[in-house]
């Protein structure tokens, strides 16, 4: 039976999304690679138990994991940052995470997720703390980092240009869309300040709307139909991922889900 401790069930084929952006695994959380021309950037290393597949995927695409220089996190939960310590130790890459999620990745507060799933989290001290409006620059990459708290206090969203054959598109990732951390049961379990988290999400959604995004990058495959688009891409649709309506449609859905939580799940 499939569960998170049988990672091979969630193996995925790596592929080039657009230009220098690649999908390198896995399910249920997504790991992306950007080839900056001056080293590799990983967004969300994923679960520690899944790292062997991510490394194999990176090699399959013709890259050397030792060329990874930056590990950037959408937020500090175990499905995004569980592999970070191991990958940083392996490659010497520097880690970036939002200020609000530092306490969870260094172990000062509980991870507030997935503890019952028994995957491993090795704590790490981030090399760089992200603040709203920061830019991560390396090679051809200039990534704008926007604080969009709600799913966690330190959730960040990322926006950057990708140029391919003289054509530039704007890529964007919303760093934390899960309503699981805003549910009343969750809030009571972890003694969170509920109104704050729901209120933060309420502000983060319109903040994301201010950004123009041509290529919506999901940190979970379901957000942007990663695998459906992979099929279309491999069938010859080179613009499968460049869908300017995706971003607002996703944010509309997110707002509806938040409204539903607030209306139907009082604290
Ligand atoms: Zn999360």
C-alpha cells in the first residue's frame, strides 16, 4: 500500500518545463531546478526520504548535483525542506528561507505538519533569511521574493523571468496554498494564533494578484496540473506551461477555499 514511506511509489520523470526551468521530482511535493548558467538553484528540496530520486532525476537531465549553489524554500514544512540538510551537506549549497519559518527549521518550534507521517527532518540553520522584496540573484536568475504568509508565518512566493529563444515569460510560484494549517482542528492541535494565520492568508492572496504571471509553477503538482501539462508538452505543445490565465484562476480558487474555511470552520 502506498504511503509516504514508500517513496518509489511517487517516482516521477524529470523534464524541462520551459527554458532553464526543470521539474526534478517528485510527488506529493514538487522540486524545481533552475540552471542559472552560474550554478543550479533548487526550489524546495522535498522529503529527505525522496532525495535519492531527486538526485537521480538531476543527473538524468545532464546536470551535476555538485553544481547546486542555492536551496530556496517556499516554506519550512517537511515536504519541502525535509531533504535540505542532507542536500546542503552533500553539495555545500546555501539555504534561503523566510524569516517566519526559521524557528521551525532550526527546531525552536514544532514543524506543525506531518509529524504523524514519520518522515525525517534534520534541522538546519539557514544561511540567508528572506525578507519581503528581497531578490535572489545568480547567473541569469533574478528572483523576486515576496512574503505571503498564511500557510506558515514564513511562506514566500517567487517571481522571475525566463527567456527562451528571445522570448521572455514571467514565472511565479505561490509558496503556500494549503488550507490544512488554517483548519480549526489544526489550530487547536498546535495552539496557533488562528486569526493571525487566516488574516495573513487573506492579505497574501491579493498580494499575489498584483503579480503578472505567464508560467505558474506549483510547489505541489495539483496546483498547476504539472503532470497533465507534462503530457501535453511531451506531445509537442511547447507552451503547455505558459498559460497566463492559470495564475488568476488558481488565486480565485484559493480565495474560494479560504472563504469556505472562514465561513464553515469557526475557531
Ligand atoms: Zn506546507
